[in-house]
C-alpha cells in the first residue's frame, strides 16, 4: 500500500534494535482518517472470504480492527493480556512473548466469543517474529474456528515471523513489508 509506505517514510522513526516507531499515526496517536484507508484495504483483500469476526490482541490492534470491522459489518474480539473480574472462568488461553515489552503474557479470550462456526480474520499492527500472531492462531485453533487469514499493517519482512506463518498455509497480507532498516533511519520496502 503505497500510501502507508509514504507515511512510514514521512513520519516513522528507526531506533536501534530494529524498532520502527510509528506511534505518531498508528499506535499511540491514531490518525483515524488514515486508519480508515487501511480498513478499506483490508476489506478489499479479504471482503469475499466470509469473515464473520475480526480478532486482534490488545492494545495496538484494537483501533485498527474496529475501523476494518466497519467495512465487514462484523464484531471485533480481542485477546486480553490480563484477566479481569468480568471475564468468565471458561477461557481460551495461550502465552505470547512481546518483543516490544520484553515479557511473556498469558493471553485470554472468553469462550463465549469464539466458536467452531466462526470464520476469523486476524488484524494487527506489526508482524516481526510472529509471536503474537502465532498465539492468536493457537486460540482460534483451540476454538475450532476457521482462520481466513491475517491482515497486518506493517511486516518486518527481514524477520522470520511472516515466512513461518505463511509456511503453515495461513494467508498473510501485509500492507507494508519492510525489507530493511538502518540505524541511520533508512527504510527499504519489499517490491
């Protein structure tokens, strides 16, 4: 998605350790009009796949998933990183290592919101090592639901996550695929 690549080049920042900071428009301060274009693109890519739920993980994926869900006219379910008192005891759970936060989360979803009748599209902001995406896939499989695919805003294609998930036969559509980044701030995209 050329519009996204241009925005990354304009407003993104590269930090040491292959960190791409896009918090000025995507995952801290959110440019809703821009997210609307991302939602339209996910619908263009997956709109004919019979999606009946969109699934993401808190917190950065929620806004993106909600905007996309407006085009699909389906609910958004998000995996929580912390159990709260208002979640039923009957949950799907998995462990996810967060590269960004440097910790492992016990991620949960109430069994009330995922079932074998669901056709699920996963939406998330980033794909790098693939830990979060693999965890969400495990939860969907535990529920017996169908995985339509994964819509990712930015994929760090130089890391292994996307290739590993595609090798499992899961459709992954990334709107911007970063081929390389340098500590000098240079970003190169895949063709």
